[in-house]
C-alpha cells in the first residue's frame, strides 16, 4: 500500500517555471528513532503536605510516517501517523508536520516541528497511576543527504514535550486510610534522535 502511494507522490503538482512561480510536489517521510526522558513530574502527596517528585526515566522507540507536500522546494507541510513503544506504555501519535530546508541543494540542513496528540496508555506502576496520552510537541534540526534521484536520508536531533493525563493521590494520614485524587496533566520532556527516508 505504501509503495503504491509513494509512486503517486513522486509526481509534481506544478513544476516551477523560469519566472520562479510557486511549485508543489508530494512527499513521504518514514522515520525511526529513540528518545530519552529527563526532568521530573508530580507524584503522590503523603500526610497531606509532602509531594513526591518522580524522575522521568521513560524511553521511547517511535516509528512514524509523514505524507504531505513541498512548497517551492524549501517548505514542507504534512500529516504524520505512527506507533511508539514506551518503556511503560504504548501510544499512537497523530500530528501536523512542518519543515524548512535551508537550501534547495541535494544535501542541506533543515528544521522541523510536530504538533498533535498521542493516543494510548502509560501503564501504571507502584509510583504512579495509569495515564492517557495528550498533547505532543517536538522541534528538531537535522541534515538531509541525497542518495538517489528522489530519495534522501535524514538525520535529526529533537526535543519532545508530551502531556500524560492522569492523577496523583493525596493521603491525609500516615496510615494512608484517608485520601483523595487530583487530576493532572503531567509534563514529560525528552531528548531524541531520528533517522529517516525521504521520498519526493
């Protein structure tokens, strides 16, 4: 299915003429990578006042594909879908994607931004409750290297912000017999690296 789609994507919608008019062509980008969590997020509150700070020790292994179009050779806009295996979860991101190539040459540096939502579950542990995916945002920079007429390899480092919708527990006594829960959107921060194949 992807092979058929990619063949269709390689045809320009409107070739740029000698006057420099706008041109558009479809692209397909497939990426794999990894991201390491850093920072902390809120944990349970013991005896009504001492809140734990939990370290973000998550590890992500994402696979995603992005389809969209290139405008005048430098700017790309698309929609991405993927699957992410977390150390303690499984997610399915859906996001908008924008990138900018600094040059229109075969090999160039680029910047990229993703904004969307991660659908899935962070599994519960002895330190935190089960959570659902929420807002995702990532920004990165990388390098494209042409290896064939319509094929480039991409290498990217990125920062990733991910919200997890869950709750923590407030215990009002040392024996933990009286408690209440507080809904919270927990911020997860990641530093990552991705490699990809870019068809256009």
